[in-house]
């Protein structure tokens, strides 16, 4: 079973000082006792899949149809048997590329505010890779819907057990008749856009009543931060803001629809610089009743310099 890190966790290396923050952790083959290879709780190791040498390098002997020059954050696994590509294609709402040995398409994953659509690659040698492209923020991996044990008016995300990429792999497994629970612990992550990065951190914070909640984080200057991205959602609102150190970086004002969401990159140099502490604030306001909520997910892609 996948390991998780509950509320009030403290990330020792990145000095993430939190209260009521859910984090994503993992106890697959790269971990021991839920602790990453660097001893960091809640951190996902990023490791290249064996079917490539390194992102951007020449193909290994025999070649690979996987579009590593286009992919960004990815989750991958080998199911240990040949895959029926026609069955995989039934989960796509759009096929992008197909041959006798592989297929690539978009998989709709229901999430707050509507579907997200990761790519999914599958081939006859058993590989399944779900990914977002390098032009898409890594924060798209946050799966609010499957991690929320409450409802959208009273979110209870005490632990993060899955991502939208894993949900895409799960759909593929169900289509081809593979037991997802057996292969889930074998799923690994890699960022093809930043092949030197070796770690990823995902954490979230929500607010279900008028006011603000805060997360305090400090990233030491001996860390190389490649990407910092966010997913800001709000439901049934008059106003919700995401702020860093008092500066509003995302504003979701009231509109005709109950849902609003935005995926964007933080400005690392200006807003999310390493070597100094930062405060992230999620603000929510609703004038009519106690319904609705807002929240944000942050994904960091990095390595220890």
C-alpha cells in the first residue's frame, strides 16, 4: 500500500512548517519505511524509466516511441505483460498517435472545476506512462476529487494517496484487465523537462469558511528549484485569493458559475526564491451562506545542489 503523510507533518530538509497541510508520500520500491532515499518525508523521488537513457539523449538500442522531448512530469509503470492497445484506446477522448506497437491519447480525469486531460502512452512491451507535457504545470497532478474524504463544501484532505496521473494509469489497467492494486506500488515518477531534478513535493491547503489559512515554507539555498507551480480552486464563492508574502498571485472572483480554477507557475526568482522563508495564504469569502470552499496545491520540482 502507498504510504501517506498526515496533517502536521514536517519536511526536514525543505523546512516546511505547516499546520493542517496534506502531503503526498509513497512507499514503493524506491523507499524504505516511508522515507525517501535522502531521508525526506513526503518527497517523491524522480527517476528516469529504463526505456530511455536520459531525457534529450539519443534513443536506446531498439528505439522508443515515447515522446520524451514533449513530456513533462510523468508517472510510469510496466505491467509485466503485453498490452492490448485497442482496449487502452477505449479510455481516450482523443487519440494523438498510434502504431502497431504503441498508442498515445488523452485521458479525461474528473476533478474540481471539470476534467483534466493527461496524455497516456502504452506499448506492447508492457509500459504505461501518464504525463503532462512540458508546457503544462506539474500542479495538474493534484487530484482533489479522489483525495477529499469530505465534500466540496467541507473538504477533508488529511492525506494525499493518489494523483491525476495515477488515475489515468488506473483507467488503463481497468481497460486491459490488470489488477491496479498490484501494480500501484510499482509506479514511479520522472520529469522529462528537468532530467537533473531528483525530487518532487506536493502539498495542499484548503479553506471552507470566510478568512485565510497559511503555509510557511523555507527552501535552503543549497537546493536547485526547477519548477514551482500551483492549482488554485474555488467553489461557490464571492472571492478567493492565493497570496505569497502578502502579494496576490491568483484571484478567483465571483462569476456566473459556481466553479473556478487556475493552473499556473510561480515566479521562482520573484515570488518563490530559495534561501528565504515564504508565507502562502489561501483566502476565501462567501457572503451568502456557509457553503463552498477554496484551496491550493503546490508542486515543487527540485534537487539538492
